[in-house]
C-alpha cells in the first residue's frame, strides 16, 4: 500500500484563530484539518487540558499527548474521546482520525502511510507551542507510533504503544483472521466502508513498511513504554515481549493482568498511569 517514503509533513490547511499564536495559551477546544505530505486531509482536535486552568502558564510549560487510535476508530468515537479526557488531567491532547477514518480524507493503508498522519498531528502540536510531545497509540495506532518514532528521530519526547502487533501479517487469532478478510477481500472492504465507516485502500503494500519490531531499536534514546493485556484477543503476549526484547534497556514493558485489546480495554486507572509516565519521561 506504500507509494513513497514517509517523510516531510505539510502544515495545517485551516490555521487556528488568533488565540493560537505560538506560545500563547489556547483557551478552548480547536478543530481543524491538517494536510499530510502526500496531500491527505486529516481531521484533528486540540484540547488545551490543564493549560486552560492556569493563565500564567503557556503551552511550553505543559506536555501534549498526541493520541493515535486503532483501526476503525475516529476522533469522535466515544472510546477515543474517553482516552482524550483522561489525558487532559496531565496536559493538552491532540486527537485525529487516520486517513480513511471518520471525516479524514483518503483510504486506510492499515498502518503504512498512517505514519504521515501522525507526523502532521505532531507538527500541529509543536506549532501550538508545546515543547514536549508524547505519542500514545493503540493497536494499529500503537504500531504507527513506533514507526513514527523510528523514522522521525527527534519528533517526540516519549512514546507509548498499547496493544500493538510486533510483526505484520499475523493471523494467529480469530479476530485477526476476520480483520484480514476485511482488508484483503473486496466484499470485506465493502463491509468495512458501510459497517465500520472505514475506507480501506485496495492495493497491497509495496514495499512492505518497516515492521514494529524492526522499528523499536531505532527509537532510542527516546523513552518507550509498551503496554499490553494478557487477555488480548488479537495479539498474544509474545508480541509485546518481542517488542520489549528489541527495545532492550531502552524500553519498559507493562503486561496488564486481565486486560483485553486497545482503547476499549484500557481502564481509567491505566490511562492515568500512562499519563503520569509520559509527564515523567517527556521532561
């Protein structure tokens, strides 16, 4: 599904209003469309979080969490909004819909070109004045934050990957076999479009992108946290263990007892721990 290197990111196509000049605190939620380097429009939302409560401080004083949702998610989905609300206790939050999801343009490449979408969201967070950026991804988004951190060496200050695969083309569980049917079969893509409101690109990956486990060693010295549930129905625990082994001493692994998959399974308590970890590691 790849059509070129994941590289430079264009700026927002709809500049926020005058309150959002660099270094000036933003006092209300903002929504805009960003443009990626390959010309896809990405629906994005900014919530100032803790910044709004202290007029004496600027965005540079607070970290910003850039949240990368899982496959079939979108910025307005309740589980994505719940994650965003949890992180506003610790800083500002940027959420966005990956290409092919929600109001964003284009078609999903299921983790390949999505790295450009995340790069556009991180760039926007920096433009809003935040000096510290933590990326937090779930499932497909978890693989994207790993590849983004490997390809954009100085773009982020902390990386959290939740419920991510370690390798591509995994079909070892029933949910993943169903997902592959959605992605690879014409009738599956029709079901995805109308049943899950997710538009999937029909082309295979060419070339195959860097896998998550190959990306992890390239992330250092950026702090990395890998979070996975021991009851994950999509990816068993050998996936996070492979990622942690690839990270060696540069990464941290949390295997969560009884936790299932991605945003739906992440408790408020776990999201709070992740928030504290990002604040502590992002400097």
